[in-house]
C-alpha cells in the first residue's frame, strides 16, 4: 500500500510507537526516527526510539540521540505500532526483527526501491526521494504537525547525509526546497554541516592511512579499490563508524569512475561498498553480489577470501566501466 495518508492515519491511531532504522545506522535513518519521534510526542503519543546497532559518535548532537534503545533493549515495551524507517528489508532490522512476531501494526517507510512489501501492513516507498528524511518531511506536512528547530535539525541531517551534502545524483530541486524550508524552520545549516563533515576523529584518519597503503588502480585509472581488514581495525582500536566515508577519498581521485572498498566485518565476511561518479550504475553491480542501493552508491555483504573476492568484484567493475565508455 503505497499511500502516505494511510501511514499518517496509522500514526494518528496508535498509542505507543517504536521507531527504528537499519543495522549500521546512518544519518538518514537516525535523523528520520528522531524527527518523527519528536513530532509524534507533540501529538501526545508515547514514543520509543531504537536502533539495531549503537549510534556512531558523529550523531551525538542529534536531539534525542541519548534516548535510542540499542539492540534487544528495544524489545521491552508495550508497543502497538512498529515503524521501520529507511529500511524495507526485515533482515536489516537486526535484533528488532523479533518485533515482527508480535501482534503489532507494522509500518515501513523508505526511499530504496526493491524492498519486501510483505513484512509491513503499511508499506510506503518513494524512490524519487533523496532520503527517507524527505518523506518524513512530507508526512509531517500531511499530519499538520509544526516543525520545530529540533525536528528541522534532525530532518536536515537526514537529507544532507544521504545526498552527500547535496553532491549526489539523487539530489533534486524538491530536495533543495525541503532543505530550504528546514533552514527557515530553524535548522542551523552551517553548524550541522560542520558537525557532520568537519569533525574527523584521529582514528578515522589512522584507518584511512592504513587503507591507502593497499590502494590499487586499474590499468586505465578508472577503477580504484582498497580494503580494510578486521586485523587493521583491531590493531588501531577502530570501530565500524571509523570506516565511514573512506571510500569517498578514493572516488575523488581524478579519472576514477568507480571506487570500491572491501571491509571485513567478521572472519571471511566482507561488506563491499561501491561508489561511482557519472556513468556506471553501481546498484546493478551490487546486485550481482546480492546487494543493492542507489545508482551512485551501493553495497553488498559477501562471504569469501579477500583475494578471490577482489578478483571477482574488480573484474565485474572493469567490465561495467568498459561497457559504459563503449556506449
């Protein structure tokens, strides 16, 4: 049921809602959940914020960040509505997936195409939206809930992070109009951008230094890749959040069209990130390895040995690049 008004009615009728995003939370799912939580509390609803995984430190400024229940802690509550934000695939709910076994009204709101509509009673997806935060902005307008400065800050964070500070191809005129409205409603854009993009930890830079030591370029210079192993993470004392954004450094290399990063999440398990600039649809590349995402930014989780995976993945990337230039 792709009807935002139906989602609004479900929220109006609920008593106690739990809002959560996906595993490895980002600014979009966290900002969307925090904003909607604040808005629903203005309607006198009981709200619980949850996340399958701990929040990265970079989002510690978000209003309500300290309220998120992590993992199984979110299972303790007498909820009557469970809403998944920026997540339309049950497997990405982590421990909170157990809530789907309860007699709750389940709602999913996302901007990624290709989710599983069967797990939610109300399933709303808008691939035209650059971020789930855009959809929540529209939802609040529909519900006629005023946007406070705190709500505006959360939604601006959701949108600016998922558009790469408005640099990605998913950015539309409507994205800018919503962002402008949020600034008018109290979002401090200069401060938020500083907090999000100009606060790199020393561990992040140490991890970048280690990863760049294994940077590779294809013969034509259009593909760049590097890897981050579990041993590298352990030796530096780095956490998953410290690897966020590493791929953007190698995508910025002049002449590179596709950047790939292999990050070992557990022994023999790798999260593969794909980023492109202009011509290659990396969503299709990720799909070859059981993943997905956006045209310019996608990912997949694959089991295997690093050298073999690298050979397979880079061969597929180089083929896609060659086909893009041939066209």
